[in-house]
C-alpha cells in the first residue's frame, strides 16, 4: 500500500519543494498537504482544496491541511467561513510554523502586513511564512521571495512575469515576462501559469495564441473551470468581425419585426429577465418595449425603412455590444394619407446571455433637419 501511494505521489507531481520546516501532520498526509500549498500559492484553489481534503483522509488532525482549507476560504464575516474553520482547529497541536500561519489568518485584514512581518522574523527560513509577506501592491516582495526560496518560486515567477510585462521593475520587458512565466510552468505544471501566459499574449493582441493556452488551462479540469470565461473572451475577439455581422443582422431583423408588427419574430431577441428600455425618435420619455407594445394600433404605415452605416463596439469582456446606425425612409399617416420623410440616428445595446445575444436598450433621435416618428 505504501509503495502504491509513493507511485501515486510521483505520477501526480506531488513530490515538490517543501513549504514547511516542520508540520503536525503524519508523513503521508504531509506530502499531500505540501502539494496543496503549492497549488494554493499558484492560485489554483480548487486543486488545493482537493489535495487538502485528501490529506485529511489520511490524517484528520493534519494542521497544514486544515490551515490550507481556511486560507482559501473567505475572511468576510458576513458570508465567509475562514474564521469558523480556524476555530475548529486544535491550536495546541500545531507546529510552530503552523501556529504562526494560524495567527496570521486570525488577524484582521488591515493588520495582516504587520502580522506577516512579525511571523517572518520568528521563522526567517520558512517558505510558507515568508510567502505571507508577498504583496501584489509591491512586486519587489515576489522578487525577494524568489531569491530566498528558488525551489518554491513558481508562483513568484508567475507574478514577476506580470511585473515585467507592465514595467513594474523598470521599462516593460515582454521577453522577460514570457521567460518568467515559462519558468513558472517548468516548476509547477498547473493551469494558472497557462492562464497567465494566455493573458500575456492577449495583452499583445495575439488572441489565437491566447485561446490556445487558455484551453490548456481548462483541460486540467473542464467542468466549471474558472478559466472558461477568458477562453470565451479570446474566442470572441478572434471572431469579432463575424460576431459584428451577426449582431447587425439581428438588429435589422428586430427592426423589421417592429415595423411589421410581428411580435413572434421580435420575441427571439428578448430575454425573460431583461427589460428592453427604449426611447423613440419623437423624443418622448423612455419606456419598456414589450409584447404590449405590439398590441397598440399604429397611426402610420411604413413605405420604406432602411438601416445603414451600422457600427458595432464591444465591451472588453465581449459580453456587451453597442450598435450605432442611421435610419431613413418614409411613412404615411393612415388618417390623412400625408407622407413624411423619415431620417434618424439610433443606437442599441445587446448583451450576451446564456440564451444568446439579447437586446437590452435602444434609443432614437431625428437627424438635423430630419423627422422621426410622430408623437402618437
């Protein structure tokens, strides 16, 4: 059984540089909890949770596994469980380093930098305690950690790659950024470094390479992967032109449905949880445009309604699109038979939902010296 466990640990990449000088865990559980901390340091919290729970199956009193589960939980007192998990730990059975980590986690958020400094002074050679002193607002802390603990520096190298890309260490250096994230991958084969490299390529405008790497991050565990959102963004950016054409087609179809009083077609562009707020070109107050709007008998008959010069602009996450366009044509009053030339500019907002792209807002206004729809 021990031989099988050792083979499992080797094949899973769990044998890595030690984060603790001494723990309260049994030897078998200590190896797995050490790997949990490696994943936690690399921001792979779901992997860290699984490994910590596995360690606790072997040793229910494994302190660093319990602390890992507490560390990756939220300290928010309104909905987080970090304090409850800490209070359930038998503090007296913890090792000195574990007690220092425990004390840090029990410290209010604002006071944690000072708590980390004090803990490091007591345990200057402990990687896990020194990790508490790293801070994204001071990227030099990661460089210092990497110099002191090179064998535990996968996460630090990852963070340093962002610092080099942004120019936190001087002038931006794309080559160094890529080199450091590659070093991170070589030390720790986990999804976060692939996600980081994908973000680097995305920042350089290479969304095809970004998508390729993001899919590698997702492949570690596909269901509910935290990396799926970025993959969808990169895919949308690669296909922005086709997506723009699709939205322009939807906008025209929606407008045709409105002018032809065809709610069945227009309903395809509605979402049950979205109120479509619109402002007509007669400059009347905004109102909710819905099925009831199609039950009103129109005072006019359209001879022609054309939309032209359509432009599409996306939000950074590619989840929202603003379309701008111009409308021209003519309509006839049903009662007087008077024909009116129609000339407006308009815009609409579409959002990408779990049911596809749906309209959320639209607004129209007459062009200079032009006319919109009548007041009633």
